[in-house]
């Protein structure tokens, strides 16, 4: 869709160059019957350049491309009005671009979920500090299984994780009888002041979907909008915060194992391959279980303290949440989970709702991008 819009913008820009050619006598264009002065020709040139810039900015400046597009429409409309009999059909292209600009404003504008995500990440990064190295003494208190996992992932001898950025893609669904939606996502987690900011884009019935999970300042929320405009789900409150506390801990285990030395964690070995962890943050205490393979890799995580959203998004339902891991690969020299699933299990249902591929994990980042 974005590629088609970019093609339209570039094509529309080239059409405007006809007005420039007519104004300066560069090419004989008998189909343009009205005279165009050099001053108006510059107006046509400005519109062309704005449309070319917008077509490029869609891919390299996604947060603000719509502003260039809006400026291009204004300038183009003025030029068309001064050559109405020859150029009036250009208003159709301007109308189509205008619809896209409104969508871009809803998706990336100052009140969008994307803008909230970027601004929250930037604010959290402003408090960034240098990280000390994880030493053998730091992991000495951990159960053998967890200590071995940190060794396998390469955590020991590396800087402690104060934050990380992850990018991923996959597919997701709300219930076993619902169709899958493909998605892409980016998230930033912070551990000096524990925060989790997860931004997702997807497609539902051909319509773009935007979602933001935000865990910060002792509270959590989840909001989903169609086309950046229409809210279809909003969850918040104590139960949501408790739920996202589980997710925050799951991220620590999968993408930032260096953080498992956190004193907020209490560990209890269960058997030769399983440990129980109790994690407390912002007044919420959750319990989870970690299962390890013989080679030390974490292969599953489950908890009964994470709630599943109901079909209409009005409430959170009790269910067991698990994240079995399929594959590992290297990220910055750290051996971490790369593919896996998310599952809901309850007496009335048991299904995978999430299939995910981790594309990038970058630790201790200094900027939003």
C-alpha cells in the first residue's frame, strides 16, 4: 500500500513538471492551452518537489511524511486553480493523496499511539546510565539451572542490561476460531526504572491496526486502534498491571537474561529441569516457572498470573500463559531465543495465539532509532 502511494506521489509530481516546462518554454505542450507565467511555474515546481519529497519520506521519515504531503496538496491546489481548464483533473490525485495524508496524521500525528511510543522511549532514554559488567559473583546466588542459562547465553562478562530494543514479526489471533493477523512490532524495555513499551502494527480484515502496550510508572495499559483512529480495545487497571508484570519478567528471561540477577527475584528449584521465580515490582508479585533443556537453554516459560483479554476486550480472563521456544540464534554475540509461540491454556481452551520471529535485539541503546 505504501509503495502504491509513493508511486502515485512521484507520478503526480512528474505531471506538475509539465507546468514548469510550459512556464519556461522548455517543451512545446499544445495540450496546455492556458498561459503559465514563470512565477506560477515556480508554484508548479514547488508542488512537484514536495510530492517527490513526500514519496521518499514515506520510507525514510515515516513520522512526518504526512506534513510534506499536506504542504504539497496546498501548493498543488493553488497551481491547479490558476490553470483550472487544463489541470482540473489533478484534483482527483490530490483528493486521493489527501485521504492518505489524513491516514498518516492519524497513524503518526502528535496524538497517535506511534507518537506516544516514540516520545515515551525518548524520555526513558534521557535517564540512560553506563552499565557495569556481569561478574561470576553477580550470579553466584542463582539456582544452578539459571546460572547455567546465563552462561549459555553469554551474559557473564558482558555489560548489565539497562535497556534493550527488539524488533520482531509474526502472526497473532484473539481466539482459536479467529483468523491470524500478520504483524510487525518494536519494543523498548528499561530496567533502571522498569518500563516496557511495545508498539505493534498489523492488518485486520484489510484494515491497518495499531497497538501499544505501555508498562510504566507502576501502571500498565493496552490500546488498539483501527487505522489509528477507531479504538477497538482499551485495558488498564490493577489486573492489567499485574498481567504486564508477567510479560515484563518474560522479556527479562528471553531477551535480557543479564537482568535475572535482579534482587527483586526470588528463586526456588522445582526439579532437575525446572525452577520457580517470584518477581515483585510496583506492588505486584507474580510467579512463573522456567523449564530448561539439558544443554542449559530455556525452552519454556509459564505463569498463571497473566490474564487473557476477552473477545470484546472488556475484561481479563484467567488462563495459563506459556511461551515455548523453538530456536535460538546470536544477537550481538548473545545466544538468545529467536522463534517461539505464545499459548493460552484453560479448562475450556488450549491454543497458540502468537507465533513470533525475533529479528533484532540491541542492548543498552542510546537513541530511539
